[in-house]
C-alpha cells in the first residue's frame, strides 16, 4: 500500500470520519457500489445475478476481530445460514471468512472448531470455504488454523498477500495441501520490514507468485486483481496448465472489465461482501486503490 493509501486509512479510522460516513444518508450511499447489501437476502439476489452472467461468487458476511465468544458464535451461525442458502438456491458460489471473525485472537480453539463446522457444512452443499488473510501479525496463526482444517476436510482455500516479504515461503507450506489459493496484492497498512511499499515492488512480487501458482497443477490459483497488466501475466500462463484456475474480482469494481472477461469465457469469481459491518471493508478498498474515491463521490452525489 502506497503513502496515499496509508494516509487515507489513517484519516478514515478517525471516529469523526467514521461517524460521518456510517451515520449519514450520503455516507451510507458510498457503500452501495461495493457492498451487496446488509442482509443475506440482498447478497443472494446479487449472487443470482452474477451467476446468470456466467460468474461464480464468494459470499463474505463482513466482520472481523470479535470481542467475545457470543459474537464469534453468531458469525459462525451467520455463515452456516449462508451456506444453507447457497445450497437452497443452487448458487454457484462459496463463502469467504476471516478467522478473527470466528474468534481467532480471542479463542483460537473456538475459531478452529468453527472453521471445521463451516467446512463440513460446505461439503454437505457441495462447495468450499475461502479463508481470508488479515494483518501480518496473525499470518502465521491463520496459516496454522487453515492448514489443520484443510488436512481434515480438503475443501478449503486460503488468501495470500503479494506485498508481504514472507509469502513465497508461506506458499511452500500452503501449496502441498491442495485446495485453492487466492493471490491478492494486500490491503493492510504494513511497515517496510514486513511488506513491499512501492507499486512496482508489489507488482513484481505479484507476477512472480502468479508464475509459481500457475505452474503447479496441484492447486487452483485464484488470481485476484483488477490490474490488467497482472491479469495479462496470468493469461499468458493458462495454456501451460492442465489444472483449474480462476480470476477473482470485487463486486462493483471494474464491472466493464468483468463483463468483457465473462464474454470471453474467462473463469471469473466475484467477491460479494454483505452485512452491517461494511465500513472497514470499504475504507480498505479506498486505500488500496485511491482512484476508487471518485466512485464513492459519484455514488453519494447521485443518491443524496
């Protein structure tokens, strides 16, 4: 994340700014381009539309860093309901979950048990569970919990962040487990000793990791980017693959490019976030790509 992005995160984390955005009509309108809605029913409707266009989906009930067991158990139950809805509606999709939302950092055993329950329910409805990667101070713990669950169930996947110096070494542990690996650039403010800071460095790391993932037919690479140069690198490697792969993009971001890729027959999964806890997600999208701010402003002006 560049200096502008880190600065933007610092500003949006201030309570006054948060209150303005979450507590006013124009502020809440900013979320609607990038968040499917606040309810599961709204997310299901968006997922059906995406499926009708030829895209698969990953439903993310927004939330992270719970503060008590009740919140963690409620998040697990929300995801179980989401998986039931995927099965009931015959959706071509899975779920994406943050382990801190399931209690990691508060009660790691609870988070691990809940992830097992989600994997079991996902298997019952014929789908998978994607585990999101969070801040660097929980990367190792996330990999440990994920690895144990993947060994038991085999229907999970994990996100990795290209801007972290450690990611190539982490893939040495993750890739032999199979499943899907979601490669993204990274959306948290991290110091220079942990993460690459410049755009060029992050892009170089992303391309190197793309080659690594696309060269292994034992995993399913999920190349998560809206950067056409990064997508072109992945596309150049497709002919040499015999295993599955996909591209991933965020709901509401570069929708024209999404339509072009679907028209070309590219396997595309759309990440569909929903829920009342949309503010942290929204601000990270703004910070990782400050050009998104113009989208928010247009949304606010058109709806206020």
